[in-house]
C-alpha cells in the first residue's frame, strides 16, 4: 500500500535529474581537451589513402555497377 509514495519520490528524483542536472562548464571542458578554441588553428593536412588496386592489371575490367546488380538478385 505504500507504493504510491515511493513511486512519487522516484518520479521526483528522475525529473530532477532529467531537467535540472548539472550545467556543463564549457570553458573547463575546452581546457581539459587542450583545445585553443580557434578552428583556424587546426591542421588541415590529412593522409592520402592510396588505391590498393593501382597495380592490378585486371582492375580496369572491373565494373562496380555490375557487381551491385548481382548482389541485389
């Protein structure tokens, strides 16, 4: 018979966690991640992925569209 009070308490705690949770300190998070904050300081270089089939003499005969049609059937 005491379930109503327990359920009300659980609902109250759940709502408090959902809507009134701790606020995120973005400055602290930024310092923790070691970011300078300016997107222009990011390195724009990237690794070029080379084609693993570049030296395959039969690669020019491969038709990707034909392969997709066969797998759909």
